[in-house]
């Protein structure tokens, strides 16, 4: 598999919200804070926060990792790639990534 790291844009907000929502479900502090909040309200909150980051000129850049077809290094297939296991982390970040 091939991956491309690029800057995310406001067009990626829905994907960023979905990834943020899914990735935070096991965080004890996050789940405690949002314990009485509906999933719809939680997503609305994340969307508001992420949207504002694209409006602030000096905000840190949000990057995305997209999976590319094996034979085509020029076009992205559009799906965001999750770092599902240590093999992928090592291939993208080097062997030190599995130790963190």
C-alpha cells in the first residue's frame, strides 16, 4: 500500500470529525467530559472547533493520510487511511513509532 501525507482543507471536515469522534471513544477524560452529551451534539461541537481552525491564519496545520492505489502514485483514491497496526506505523514513521 502507498500513502500520501498532505494538508487537510475545510473540505475534509466531515472526515476529521468522524476520525476524532471514533479515536476519542476510549479516552477516559474525553468520555467523562462528554458522558451526558448526545453523539449528535458531540459531533456538532467537534465540527465547530475544527471549522474554526481553518479560519485562523496562524493555527497549526491539520494533516491527513490518504491511501493510494498500488500502481498509481499520482492520484489519491479518496479514502482516509487509519494507522491500524504497528506494521503500518513502522512503514510510515520508521521502527521507533512502535515503541511510543
